[in-house]
């Protein structure tokens, strides 16, 4: 987005925002809200990301035990995002109607039931149907949380909250990778079930429990929060109302306007590029690590697969804490997209040339970079979307952007079949191309402007 314009209205808005943001009651309210809401939201996304990606640990076993071919696996891995995309906007609008507390809990419980049902997969049709239903039932969780956070936290602090929420991804893979591998090993050795069945059932049950807990811990708005005093409620209400008023001056109004907004579609494209890198890497990470270290998928592969996510944890937190200006968000976002693409290319070369250590390092850099890009990407649309337009616009960006998760495994498989190699390097390379496109698009956001940019304060306020 372009530098802050100098018209008197914008300067006045910035001055009012500065006064509101300096309130000690606002600071204490944000602190309380962070400690009350963020752990529950992180747990929800932790289990969601675990349940949508744990299929990578079962890929080989499903082929042996249930005859699920590589093509069917790729279709099943990706079709999740078709169901997700179809029901994303309706789910977000229903969340806006019923409230985050009820709707996020409903989402978690229903997707947990579907996730647990994967333990009973008996062939390709059932596998593909369940992956589709998993997308349908989980639809609305991520954009619902993004919208929920944009109603609780001012723009100045929002990327930090997005980054905290995004920590669920590295946590789910850092802890979830050895958990999934360990459950497979445990199930194979100590239960009458196959290890992959134990993994699916246990991790699905975790989502149901998380949904029940969310109903108790989440609060729909600051005004309903018993953990805030009256001054804190008032401070949060005033700063969020002021930001919404500024957004309405130049953002789309209403559902229809949001769905045809050029800016909304622009950020949908950026998010699509990001998701190609994310899921093209994530779905195949256990198998890629297995190939690099020469071990079958299990406990050891799970531990090594956790390394990239552990590093991404710290990178995501640092970026969220320090990306406090528009210029910094734009520059860092473009840079991290670029690093993601380069690291993906290096990992492909390492895999093709038997360089296991270099391959692990490259994957680690890629994961840290794309995790850091996500919170920054979401800071832009939430700076000009509010109300019903936010429900529709955020839903559209996430639903169509997440189709990158459908395209990535199919594209990777198709490229590998067209240019066959033992390492599948060219399929990995194809993912990097979209990361480079994302870098160009993120850099070009300098040609956009939004009056809400002024609410962040001077561009160089934080050391830019």
C-alpha cells in the first residue's frame, strides 16, 4: 500500500487513533483478551491443521492396506479444498449471524467426527468422499477466526494476533509430526488396529474435545466479556468503532460489493500462491524427509519433520511482533515469498542429488518463510474490510486462495508424471514458481492505498 496520504481528514483520523491506542485501559484490555482468547484459537487451528495434513503420514500405508493409488491420494488430498471452498463464505456469514463462540465450536465438533471416520476407510471412493466432507465441515474456521480477531484487536496489533494464531501451524507439525508418527508406531505394535487407523481416530477425537472447550472459553465480543472491566470494554469498543468508520470510507460495503472488489480478488490471488507453497510442501513433507534421510515413515521421520516447524515457530512470532508498519509488512511479505521460492528450488536440487542435510535445511527455510508470510498477507484485506463485507471478503479470499491446496498436489503429481525422475524434483520446482509470483504481487501492493493505513502511524515509527 502506498505511503500515508497527507489530506487533513486522514491526519485527523490518525491523531484520533493515536490517542485511542495510547489508552492504558486499551493496553490492559488487549492483554487480557490475548491471554483469554488466543490459547483456545491456537488449539482449534492446531487440531484443524493436524487433521487436514496427517494424511501425509498414512499415504504409503493406505496404498498397501487399502489400495489407494498415488493419483487417488493426490485427488483426495486436494479435494478437501473443494468442499472447503464451496462452504467457506456461507459458513462465515453464519458465524457473523450466530457468533464465533457457537459456530467455531460447531465446526470443530463436526470436522472431528469426520476426521475420526478416516480410521474406517475401505477404499478409494470412501477416502475421497471423506476428504471432501472434511473440507465441508471445517469450512469457516480459519476465515471466521480472522474476522473474529479483526473485531477484537486494532490494526496496530492485529498482525501480532494473526501471527500468534499462525503458531498453531508450526505447533501442529512440530508436535503433531512426532505424535502422528508415534501413534502409527504404537498402533502397529500394541493394538489390533493398523497404526494409521489409530492415528486418524485419536486425532479426530481431539478435535471434538477442542470444540467442546471452545464453547466454554470463547466470547463473541468485548462487550460480552466478563473478564474485562467497564473501562477496558469502552476502550476496545471506541478504537474498533473508529477503525470501522475509517474502513467504511473507502472499503466495499455489503456482501455483493466485497465479492466483486478488485482488491479482494487481488489478495485472493496472493493467498492462492501462498497456499500452493504451503500445501505442496506440507502434504509431501513426511515422504520427502523419509527420502532425504533414508528411513521409513515413523517416529524418526516424525522427529526430523518437526525441525522445519520448530524454526518456523520463532520466525512467525518475530515477524508478527515487529511488522507494525505498512511498508515493513509489504517489504517483508515480498521478501519471504521470494525466500520461499528459492528454498523450494534448493530442496528439489538437494533431493535429486542425494544431499540430505542441504535438503532438510532448505525445507526448514521454506517453512519458516511461508509461515511468516501468512499473517502479513491477512493484514492487508482486514485493513479495508468491515461488517458483512468482511465476512464475505475474508471468506472469498480464504476459500478460493485455499484452492491452492487442491491444485498443489495434483500439479506436483502431473509434473512428476510428465518429467519422471527418481526424486520427483520437477514437481517440487513447479511449486516454487507460484512463490515467485506471490513475491511480485506482494511488492506491487505499494500501488494500493487505504485510509486505514494511517491508523498504523508514521511509516518509520518502528525503525523502518
